C-alpha cells in the first residue's frame, strides 16, 4: 500500500505533458509537446504561455457554436501521479472493490503470435534508482483509443461529434456553469464571471475555450429522460489523472472519460451528467480475459471496477468494522436507471462483445453538466513562485486536482522575497473559479498547515481536504445539552422504562474506547434457555429532532476515527459521558431481549426503552482471557472495577454462555450462506506524550471480537425486520448489492487456470471454498490473504437507503450477510443513521414521537450518510498510511516476507505480510537486475527477473515472479515526505 500523503507524489517542477499522437495537433506542436514532457520546470511561465498560444491556433472562439471538442482537448495536460487506495467492511458487508495501491495502467496491447496463446510482451533492463520513480510511471504509457477518419481541422471534429446529439441537445446555449453544492438539478449560473469576461473578449488576442460550455438545465433534463445522457459519480484514476470513469447504467464496463477536457472541470466524486461520444471515438481495450493485466493497464481495476466507498487505525468495533485495503475510490455508487441510446433512440449494440481480434470497445463520454459538487474544492499542496507574475502556482498533492493560480496578495507577506522558505510548507487552497479558457483553476489560500511530513499538519490537511468538520461545537449546539451536571435520570423518565439496573450487564470494547455504545447480558433461565439482551445507548433521548444538535449530528453523520484521535459526531459530554454506557452508572438504553436456546434458536423477542447499570467495562483482552480459561477463578486485580452486586464468577459465566451461543449463531449464519472476508489490518502503539508511532502490528480478530459481532448482527437484523414491518415506506435500511458479474467471471477464470478451487457462485459458496480448500502452513496462510484480496475486488459497497424508494424487495437484500433485511441500530453515538433507526423504533413502540421525515427526506439523509461514511473511511485510511510512513522513516528499513498479488509487464504488486500493506515494485528500479522478461499465458501473467551474477564465473540468477510467489522485501523511506518504497531483495542461489 502506498503511504497516504506519500502515495500522492508531488512534482512541483514538471511541465504538463501532452500525448503527441492525438488528432488535430500540428507537427510543430507535436514536437514541442515532447519537449515539454521532458522539461524539468513544469511551472515555467514562458513555456505555459507558449503552449497556450499553440493551443489557440485554428480554434473556434465562439463557445455558443461549439458542439464538440477535439481529442487533443479531451486528452488534457497533466502529469501522472500515484495515490493510495482504501475501505472497511461492515461486519463482513462492505466488501468494497479492492484495487492495489498502485492500480495497473493502460498500455497498448501486445500482438500475440497466431500459433500460441503465450504472449512475450515485454523485455527490459532496469535503470538507475535516480530515475526509477519517475520512469516507473513514464514508461507505462496509456492505451490510445483507436480513431476512425481522424479530422484534420477542429471544424471537422466538431461536425463529427455533433452528430451524437439530437433534439434540444443539438443547440448549445450560452456558457453555463453550476456553482455550489446543489443537491438537485438547478438552473446554473452563467460562467461569465469577471475573470471569464476579461479572458473571453472576442477579437484579436482572445483565448479559445479549453472546456465546452455546460448544457442548460432544460437540455440536461430532456437528455436524461430520453436516455441520451447518463448521470453518475465521477471517479478519477488516482495514478493517471487523465483517466476517469463513471459507472455504466447497465452495470457493465464503466464509461471512460479521456482527459481533463472531457471531465469539463468536474472533480473526483462529483455527480455529473455525461454524453456518450460517437462510436468511432470509443476506446479499444483488451479482452475481458485480461483481468489480471499482463500489461500496465487499468483494465482489471479501473475499466471494470465498481464504484465504491472507501481506514485503518483505531478499531472502534472490530466486530462490526473489519478493515480491508480498498482502492482509492472514495466514491458512493449512484445507480441511475437509464439506458444509453443512439441518436435514433435505438439501443447500442453491446460494446462488451469481443470483436474478431479479441478486442473490446469501451464507451467514452464527456461531462456536459455538474449536478452536485461533492468534492470539497479544498486541497493540500505546495506553493511555487513564478517570476514576473501577479500570481503563484499552487501544486496540489492530489494530482487529480488541477494546478491553481493564487494571487500573490493572498500569499504570505515574505513569499515573494523568500520563496525558498516555503518549499516544504504545506498549504490548504480552495478553488474559487475555473474559467472555461484555462487549464488552471483560480483559488485562495485557506491556511498554512506547517511542514510537510509532520503528523499534525498532514492530519489537519486531510480533514480539511475531505471536508470533515472538526470545529468545536457552537454554543447553540451545546445549549441543547443538559444543564444540571452531574446529570441524573429524571424520575418521570425512569417510570416509562423497564428497569434492568440489577441485571448482570457489561460492555466489551477495545481497551482505549471511551464512547461505549453497547452492552450485553445473558441470564440462565430455569428451563435451560437463556434471556439474552443487547442494550444500546439511547442517544435519541438526548438528540431531539429539528434542533441545533440534531442539525450538526445529521450533517457530520459519523464520527471519524484516526490513529491518534477521533472527530466525534456528537459533543463529548454525550459521547463519553451521558450516552456512553460507563460502568457503575445508571444509563438510558434501547434494548432487544430474546429468549434463546443454547443452540441459538430464538423463542421470543422484546424491544423497549430501558435503564441499565453496567457492572464492569471489559476489554476484548479481558473477555478473551475468560474464554480461553473457562475454569480459572479470576481475581479482582486481573479485571477493571466490578460492581460488588455481581461476583466475578457470574460475569465470567455470562461471557462463556455468550461465547457458546455466539459460536452456534455464527455456524448457522455461515452454513446458511453468509460471507466474511477478513483482511490484514495494521494497528499502532503510540507514545503517550508525543502520540508518535512506537510500533505497529497486525490486529488479531479473536473469539471475543466474534462474540460481540454476532449479537450486534442479531440486533441489527431484528431491528430491520421490526421497523420495516411497522413503516414499510420510511424504514432506513442497509443493502449490499451482489458483486460485479463481469469481474466475478474474470476472477473465476483466473482461479480455474491457477488450479485454485474457488466457487464464486454465491456468498456462501465463496466463504466455504475460501475456508476449506486451503491449508494452515505459512505459505497457504499467505496465499489465503492474497486470495481474499482478489475476491474482495468485485464486491460492491453496502449502502443506506429508504425502503419507500425501492419497489423491488430483491434490492433490499444484503449479499454478504445473506439476509433479506438489514440496518444499523447498534452504534448511535457514532452513526447518525442509527439515530434515525432509534426514532423509528421508538415510534413503532409508541414510546416516542412519529418520525418527522418523509420518504424522500429519509432517502436524502441516507445518501448523505453514505457520502460521509465514504469520506470517513478515506480519512481513516490516510491517517493510518500517514502513521505508517512516519514509522518506516523513524524505524526503517523494515524487512518482511511478501506475496505477489498481481503481475504486469514492467512491475508487480505485493502484499507485505508482516504489515498488511500493498506496494508496487517496478522492475526498472531493482538494483542488481540485469534484465527482465514478461510473458502471459491465458490469464496468468509472469515476469522473469535476471539478476546479475555476483561472481564472474557464476551464471546469472533467474527469479520467476507470478501470482502467489513469495519474495523478501525491504520497506525504505523515500526522499518525499511520508513516502516509502518496497525494495525487492536479491534471492539466494538455492531459491
């Protein structure tokens, strides 16, 4: 895994590149573009001006008449980049698409021999480490879309693209641009800002428009209704900024947007409307059988990848949040049910059908409207001084965001006289405008964060960039909290609730947890059955509807857990005191109580508001010790303070009974077709004073975690059925769509060729085959980890939704859990969705007011919770990567065994087993390598590395790299802040 900020490479001195074989680029411009790509000073203003002059030649000046853009424009000008990936699984549910940290890149397919399926696609030699990091990206060139009848003039291109429109879409209105975070399609304001007007004056010297004008609201609405336009969420390839995708409405291969011009100023995560380009401009890609990609291509991860939402660090509830390494797709899937039609209204033939030469056409598109700017428009980066210019150049760390011109007046006072002092200073900049005639956005510096590579500045930058509200709660919000402290439960409230304070109820949480959402109880009944309770903090009692506290909680939607701290959804007085189920304290709860047999069969069920008094706060370690030593008599010194009303033996026996029932419930779930994909998760030990990482380790998911998880799942499932039964139009539920069929088929084909007996036909079949066909030795354990990553890639994200907006109950199902209904009820302190569920539950039991929301309002909040959950995961992952980058720098180099996860023509990806991170190793950067050779047979990709002989009389050592190959690597800090590399160690001769 590339480390967080490290994974986003900063190239403050590289001039933007153009790809030279695009139509419409004159020979002079072609040659100059090649020169620019090699130039060391990216921000040289004279080069930029000259490039703009070249761009102007032969272009139209009237945006209103412009109906299409040339390939040259659609390609855009920006450098390659590398960013990490990420995500978590909610109790085995959020099996998001796992891409490697450094996704594979597009490359022109190698011609195969007619007589053999084996393709020797690449032979190369390594180069000096000095150039390795750059060449690793530069040498992986993008696949160029095959064009037919390429026009010689911009006018030809316009007329050719113009045929893609029909009806109202044939006319382009005056330049329009949406502004702000419009939640619905709204009439956009004109793009003629003062900056635009100054730049777009007609006549001699005027600039041509780099970007197309946006369509009007009327055109977009008509186009969507007719199926001529498609709405979706934009996902920009973090490694190759000029490649972007939106999900296809028919759930097949993603729609490709080629270049920054095709994106038309939309940023990663924005909800956009696109127009499909003419068929002769579609992209030619390899057959889907190349899912593992023998070339440096994105075919496997990007072109066929599902959109999903994206953590590591603190495990709030390992039972419910199980981390996985998820690709850098911090996006929420929005399924738009419409079909792409031709201008005649006839459905297009399936482009995914392989042509006679095995190639497949991928639809391409361009953005014609921005529905919602989900990207915050705030980015971290560095400031560069441009001599003789009234502005400085801001280079974002995230290369998917354009470079930004910042007025010198907005820069630090001494920046113009001492720009070198700010070389390593990290800033936050907000984009304020992006004119249609400029490759560069305009912006204002928001804040000086501090030195790049330091944890606190980097952390603050992450939070601001991802629009996480970490401000102090306002006085208006705090006024909603109880005033008389210490607070006690009012007698009138006590009389309305079932009093469980004398019961043996306790919490089991991570040792460092302070917001205790849930507690458990298990009492043996005279008939041999058990009364088993799940007791959840009654947050909705303190957070009433439609006040300032509710407003800020609904906006934050989730607490954000980072390695060293948490950004709470609610004020700490609630999170850590009044709502938290702290021991030896009376607390308000919502309980689900079952009568259940020892085998796990539910005999009866009860929901209601209660009062509890937890008798002890157990950690997972405490509970695990009790499970592992059932006969041991634990002393008071071995446990936290215990309520004297409940002997330690009583608590110990309750834990053992819960464990026994949980094992039975778990066995029933998996035999009934549930799936869990556990992946390596990195945790840290921190210095108490400095909060710097002292060590890191792979988190162990043990029986105590499984115990709590099982009863949280049981409570969530029971609550889902209850609220849906009472409110079929209002219930806030959680679905998990099945994995992408095409990706599953590709993975099945690969596994079959590798001789791995994996059944991907259903969630249960996959779980069974993953856990029964592999052994327990070191190699097969590592292979299972890699295989788990591979099986996670086709999985989609679990999503909140309102039951009233989906008429087909099949769409309610949860794939991984294999249940028809599911929701979140058990963590209202840190998830706003759970608060809504609590309100619905209270209303259904007549112990609370009716929910004051309509079906559409519940759906709107569900979508917002999905968005914030995505952001939270991304921030959590970046925090973990940040700390690991610091750890490698301070404690490295670190040696570890690694297993190959994927092989490309010039590099391969490994899972570093000791730390659970994924890294890409570029062959050209390997010291001591004489040459390397790539070949592919079917779906199996293989690299042969030829190591230079250490002694003259000895032959070179050959090392074969294929999927599941075990190698030794060393993690070493790079020169850039927070960046580290995996270095392949030379194999021993006997290997």
